[in-house]
C-alpha cells in the first residue's frame, strides 16, 4: 500500500504533549482520521495558537512517521473519556516552521484564499510534495540552535 501523508491541527501545547507521549491523537480523541493511517505514513502538525486562548503560532510544530498499524484507545471505561491514538516516531531535532512563507509553495494553500477553512476539520490528507516541503522547512542545520523544539 502506498505511503500517505497527513496534517493534524492542534494547539502547540497539545502537540508537545503528543510528541512527548510518542502518539498521534486528533480531534479530542476521535477515531476519525487516525483510522486511515498506516505504518510509515507521514504526519505533521499545524498549530494556529500556543494554547486554546493563547498567542498566535501559525506554524508547523511537529513531524514524524506512524510507527505501526495499531489503532488503540486509552483510559478506563469509568473515566468517560477514552481517546483513540496511534504510535508515532517523531523527529525531535526540528524547529517550528511558520506557514506564511510556504503559502505560495504548498499545494493545499497556493490556490486558495481561504485555505484555513479546511483546517477546521482538525486533519487533512497532504500530498507528498506538501509533506516534503514542511519537512524541509522544519529541518535544523547541523550546529544550528533549535528555535522551538516540540519537546520542552
């Protein structure tokens, strides 16, 4: 099966938490989105804000690869909230990459004035081109200081 690429949308403090846990979780723990992912698929996260009511970030804040084909739930039956997750191997030596300089390059943004509307779904499938552009923008050159690491 061909490798696919995904973009999750989540505030940066939540992105840092899933990176620390080594998982992907979308849309407050819903299964939708995660169920289409397979081992080796690429996943990146975009954060409009640092917290729910916080400062604007408008950057790609994490990137990695789905580690296996297992989709699972966490939390006890008595907790009332049992989010769905997938294991992800995140690249840790990355820097946040602002979206604005990439708007004219990314396929999902370059021909759409209101590209942000599609992000409201909480996830979308990306082209390989877009994933590679995001990955390149997040790379840190050898010896360069990491500006905003997803892990803190």
